[in-house]
């Protein structure tokens, strides 16, 4: 067995583990700091909205010897607006200019043909109205709202309302961080970005539900024993799925990272950045929130219940009594059939 697999087996059996829940306020602080940074960046710098949302024109030229820097200067001079120029694999250029209407676009196209020394007929011009971008944004917000409502309803039915609230907070956390990163790096927000943002919600929710499933099974009939508190069972659930979460996240990040760093960065295919950055940041944030945010929040909400408070007192009292006698507090509760079976992966159906 590999070292990682051996570690996963030990985590699953509870032989080793990290106290994620016990140190939850540290992770809360880290998340709050990151979220504040994201919100400040969003408020100060704002988002670099693409032409699909602002309206304008996109000119695609045939192969030309003019450099990107020179084309950017010529396009800005011809249109009176800031221009974004990308070199295509064909040797041509993609020139994006915001705020152009139909009449102005015709004049800019003619001037670009002269400056770039290409035939005007060979330049393809696509005009985008701002209303189209508004429609996309409105539909995206509608889809996001419907998704959130359905997720909360499902989790409240399948698990309980506390888990639904924790999962919702984790999703908002992931979206805020992703949007904040876009504001910090200044990447353009396009329909591809919106698709990426909606896609990461499913990834973020997946790991969270896996841990919740294990927690649900592990906390069944929890008040009938005095060996573990609720927070300890929650921590065992996180540790039991830790290696699985790491593996699935790394496997998902590898192709997305290739698109972002190699395709968008090294090869210069800037349009790949639209969706790959949102996926990369969102996947990483989703893995973080499922481990460090969602389940600890459930613990905070659950341990406010009188039954969980009473259980914690009984567990601590039993341990104190055993320590005073020099005995181990373990071994008597889990010998009976009424004790809860702590499992790491509820979906597998295996119990210990």
C-alpha cells in the first residue's frame, strides 16, 4: 500500500488524525481575512467586465506583421477607447474595443485596415450590445438563486437544517473568494467566467456532502453513549474523508491548472483564462471550505442544543472520573449494541 493510502486507512480507522474542529476558530479567522481582502478588492478595483457585458466590437484580422503593442496603440487611437489585443494562432489579431456603436465601428474598421496593412474586407467585425450581457447576467443570477434554494431544501431534508445553513455559507464563501481573485488579478469577466462560477458550486458541494454523510451516520444515536462528543465525531468524519478529498481535488485541479498556466499563461491563449481561473480558484476554495468551514459550522450550531451540551458534560465527567482512578474512559460504551457506529464514509455502508 502506498504511503498516502496507508495514511488514509489510518485516518479512516481513527488511529491518527488532526483536530480540524478543535482549531476551527483559526480557520474561521483565515477565511474572514481572505473574504475581507476579496470584498475590498472588489469594492476598490471592481471587476474587469468583458465586452459581452459592456457592449462594443471585436475585430478579427488576417495574418499581419504588426505587433500586439503597436496594434493596441493604433486601435485606441482609431476608436478613442481602450483596446485589448490578442495574437491568434493564425498570426492574426483579435482586437476588442468597448463602447463602440455600429456607425463608429465601421470607421474604426476602415482605419484599422490602413494601420495594419490588411484588406478591409478581410477584417471580421462582431458587434455586441450591452443588453445581451445584461440578459446573461440576469439569467446567471436567477440560476444561482434557484440553485441555492434547491440545495438548502435538499440538505435540510436529507440531513438537517444546520447542515443546509453551513453548506450555504460555504458556497457563498467560495464564490466571494473567486470573484475577489478576479478583481485582484484584473482578469476579464466573460460568459465563460460565469459558467465557471456556476460549475464550481457542484464541486464545492460534493466534498461537503460526503463529510456530512459520514457525520450523519456517525452521530446516529449519539446520546446513547458517553465516549465521544459531537465535535469529536465530526472531526473523525473529516479525517476519514481527508485523503479522498485531497485526491479528488488534485485530480480536478491538474487539467484546470494546465489550461490556466500552460494554455493561458505560457502559450498565450488568453481566452482560456476566462473559465480556467474561476474553476481553479473555486475548486481550491471548495476543498478548503468543505474541510475547514462547513463541518465546523455544523458543530457550532449543533452543540448549542441542550442534548449535545448534556452529552458533552457526561463525556467530560466520565473522562475526569476515569482519570482520577487511573483508568481509561474507553471500552465500556461501545461494547453494547446501542452505541453509535462512527464511520468515515457513510456512502460505503461499512460500520465499525
